[in-house]
C-alpha cells in the first residue's frame, strides 16, 4: 500500500539541506518525514587530506557509494581504499570511519538504514566546530 502522506522529491545537483563541518560537508537529500523514518540519504564531501568523523559504530546500517575521488574506509580494524564507483556496506554495530588521503576532493553517497539521521546533524556540526577534522598528511 502506498503512503499517501509522503511526497516525491526531485533535487537538482547540489540541492538539499547543507551542513558545513570544516573540511567535511554533508548535503541531505531525504530523511525523516520524507522517508517515513525508513532511511536517510545524504552526500558527504571531504576536501583533500581530510580525516573523517572518527571511528564509531551505531545500530543503523551504513551504505556508501563513492561518487567522486578516492575514499579510505575503516571497517572493524582494517583500512581499505575505495575508488569512484566503489560500494561499501557496514552493518550496524561494526566500527567504521572514512577519510580522504588524496589531493582532490572526494564524495560519497550515504544511505543510513533504518531511520532518521539528519536530526543528529546540528549536534554533529557543532561538535566539528569545536573539533575540526584532522589532516591525513599529519598522520
């Protein structure tokens, strides 16, 4: 049965709800009410040599698709290089992180399943104001 309360979404490139976090930025495409709290879709962009959010885990599955550049992913205790077009599925409960070790901007499309993720973004963006992302050249 179709959900009559949900509406289609059509966004042009670079449209969505932006969140700046220093050398990291996120652009939310759909979340919460738009998906019936079933999933969240966002783009994450990392400037050259940007560390990511840090190793973490949560109950939701994280699905990543590299849309630009090369992104390194930590999955459990192993770092793996993911080039443009790579797909990564991190089941809930698994420790993970991502970073851009290259000299060009990199981007990933992220699906967080289930639920709403964007409601966390004001707190996450505020945390990054106080703790700017590190530089992979200094690691």
